[in-house]
């Protein structure tokens, strides 16, 4: 029994050490202001990753997550709280962290579509916008609790996404992608000409209120200690991310995820075995849009104001680049890619005007030299931590 406990601790150790190193590195990276310091930290981080890969550190972390997934997930969530706590009064840094969490949830929705069922969706920002505008309308005109407003944002995105199901199901590959691109462009135009939704000026959105707790108010602890209100949204984003991540992982391991994989790998062969291709595409498209719309509602309440310019086709491409960069179908790859895509341009001010060029170059390099992404999707594991005897 003691031997088993020792093996369990040994299995956890590489993962805990890895997460601790990443936590310290991110705190340093977010703290540094000079461009030279940012460049040096980037070079140092790349060197550490290469050395860790060469001497088995990366493999040890993978084994830790495979052996003790729930425990490692908890450690990862705790590390985010530690990082946010370190910057408890820094509005901008906490805003970046929250945006990372929100984009991770949205990218998990696209992962269900892209990575599991092979349904292409280049309108991620549009469905996120549906959730945002749903939150704006409901918080302004109803007394619906804001927790249910978030769910309503997801439901509205799923319902409007149903309008695209017929053309998406009637086409395949690049043609279905073009349909979602057209929807993304039409959605922005619709918002700009619709005065009921604020037109090009946009709409104000009330801040989130959870059981009397106003998330848009700073947290005062005593007379001299105050925490930025963005810290509250970090916690809300973490809760939403934890629920979405757990749901997506369980979906992947279920018979539903297995059927979606079959559709993605070979539609013709899957249909020959009697599977209903349309059913699984509809399921993936609806679930993915629900996750994107739900986090869009939280995003709107955090920003306090939304406009059509927040949901351009370029923003949809950012979400797509996150999925491609991280590794299609791998939720943990989403975490790495979102951190890179959101935080790196903000810290490297010299590339602010060229961020879309940076995303394009990253996607091209990934497709050329690492087509499976930074963290390729591992072999399906139905029972976490199970090892054959």
C-alpha cells in the first residue's frame, strides 16, 4: 500500500515540477516590460523546452497527466490562480489572463467541430458575437439571472447555427468552409445595419452579477488593500473553462466522440457501416457553437461594451490559428496555443501592427513542419490512469 502511494507521488512529481516551472516563467514574462527582456525570456524558454524534450522532461509530464489527470488538472487551475494573484491589482495583465481563458473555451468549441467531427467552422467570432449580443439584450431588457444569461448566449448561438446546418450538411470540405466564411462576413454586416442592436455604434452591456456579487467592482479587503475586478472574471473564466474542459474530455472518451472520430476519418466508410453522418455533424456543430456562444456572453459582460468591429472575420481566423497551432483535437494544445497567440503580441509591442502576419506565418510553419500541431492529439484513453497489468 505504501509502495503504491510512493508510485503515485513519483508519477505526479514531473507534472507538478513542470507546472511550477511554467508558472514562474509566465509570472516573469508578464512582469517584464523591456522588449530586450521579453526577447531574452523567449529565447530562454525555447532553450528550456528543447532541453526538456531531449532529456525526457516533456515525456515525464505527459506520463503525469496520463496517470493522474484529475490531480494534474487541479494543479494547473491552481497555477492560474497563483499567477492572477501575483498581479492582483494589475488591470491589464488580469485582462490578458481572462481573455486567454475565454479564448480557450471558444477554441474548445471549435475543437469539438474541427478535431472530433471534421466540421469546418470559420465563423467562430460570429458565434461568439451572438453570445455577446444575447447578453447585451437580456441584461438590458430582462431581470434574468446572469448565470442563465450565459446559458442563453450558448443556446442562441446553437439555434442560429442551426440555420447553417442544411448548407453545411449538403457540402463537404472546402465548400462547407466557404459557407461559414460567408456567414461570418454577413453577420458583421447585419450588426452594422441593424439599429435595434446598436448599429455600428454597438451596445452597452451590464457587468456580471452572481448572487449579489458585482464582478465589475473592485474587491476591497480593508481600507488599503484592493483587488482588480478583473480577478473576479479570472475566477469566472476558470470555472467556465473547467466545466467546458471536463465536458470535452468526457465527450472525446465517450461513444459519441468515437462516432465523431469515425465521421472525421472517413465519411464513406462510416456510412457503409450504417452510421448516420448528418447526426454526428449536427451534434458536433451544435455543441461547439453552444460553448462558443456561452463564453461570448461572459466576454460581453466583462468588456461592458460591444460593437460589430469586435467580431470580424480576422477574429475568427485567430480562433482557427489557435486550434491549428495547439494540435487539432488536443484540448491541452489549446492551452499552449492560446497563451502564445494572445499574450505574445501584447508583450512584443514591435509586432503589434503585424499580429495577423504573425498568425499567418505561425500557421504556415506549423502546417509545413509540424502538421499535427505543437501538442499532437494523443492516443484515445477511455479510462484515465489505467495501465495494463
